[in-house]
């Protein structure tokens, strides 16, 4: 199977899982090579990460003191660390749960799930740019977070073939990694802005 076919299969399988179609994870092989190649999703999602980062740039650097190249360098490094950091830690959690048999399949699905989640995050960031009332923005933010968490939960449950309650542990791990890397990234950005003052 070519890389383009693997990409199409991964995206299609994620889409079917999120729509609740039974046995949608089965076509994805639990194969080392397929799993490694699925990390091309990092590059596919990179433009979306740039757009999302651009929407947040004014918050961190409203006066443009550090400039876009430095800002995006910090954001991209944080993005990559969070991505691969979770992948490695999720393997340890899968082993601890005795669910490592299908971890390779899960990580393929999770990699392509990020594409869907980036699209949701981008859609959630648009209302702020449109000047909608704060209450509406808050409601949309909550809906966005719920949607992203639900997506992760569905992929963990179906990809690993484990009950929903156990799949929630992977959501917790993903949130911890994401919040930690985000906190570090924000600290570095604020320090960079202060240093450029």
C-alpha cells in the first residue's frame, strides 16, 4: 500500500469511527512501518498549526516585539514535543493496561485524528475574530473542548479495543501532556517578549 493510500485509509477510518460506524478501526493494520509513516500527519497538520498560532499571536506579542519567525519557531517546537511526547507516553499507558496489542493501530488513528481536531480548534478560534458577544464565544469554546475530548475518547476506545472508561485514561494523559507543553511554551514566549523589550 502506498503512503497516499495509507493516509486516505487513516483519515477515512477516523471519520467512520467518529460517525459511530462499527468496526471502522479494523482496516488499519497494527504494523510498525504503517505506524511510523502515519507521523507524516505532523507535517500535514503543520499549516493548520501555523494558522492557529497566527490567531493567538496578538495575545502573546501584540506589539510584534519578537516577530513572527521567532514566535512560530517556539510554537512549532512545542507542537512537535507535545505530539511525540504523548505518543511515547501513550505506549507506556497501553502496556500498563495490557492494551499494547493494538497500540500501533491506535497511534495511526490518533495521528490522523489530530487533523480533525485542528480543524475544530480553528473553527472555534474564528468567533473571537468576528467580535461575537463574550457569552457566545464562551459557549462555543466549551463546545469545542467537548468535541475535541469526545473525538480522542472515541479513537482510544475503538483503536485500542478497550472499554470507554479505560479509554478515558488516555484522554487524561493527553490533556496532561498538552497542558504541560502549553504552559512551558507560553512561559518561553512571555520571556522572549520581555527580553525583547
